C-alpha cells in the first residue's frame, strides 16, 4: 500500500475535474468539492442518491482521497 501524505490544495484542485469524469458514469453526482481530510485536503463527491449496491466507487482519484456524501437533490434558495 502506498504511503499516505497530507494533500495540498493544489494537488486536490488538480484532481477535481478528473473526479467528476470518474464518478459521473457511476453515480448521480450533484457536485465535487474540497474538504479537510486528516492534516490535508481531499475531494468530497456529493451524490443525489446512494449508488446501486453493486456499484464500487473509487476511494481515491489520482492518489487524492475521496469522501462521498448523499445530499439529495439541490434546491434553489
């Protein structure tokens, strides 16, 4: 297993658009953001609904850790 390190904002920003391309075919993505993970940063992928039970979603993109959250359908305020 690769040694983990705290990812910088620049590293996470670089992986952000790739994460959208990776997750969109697999789940109902509402958005991709940046979140604190440990001493560094990671990607937060917001989903409209839980993915099908037989769908395996990646836990990292380009080495950057991913957190998933089911947020539902966004609504205008």
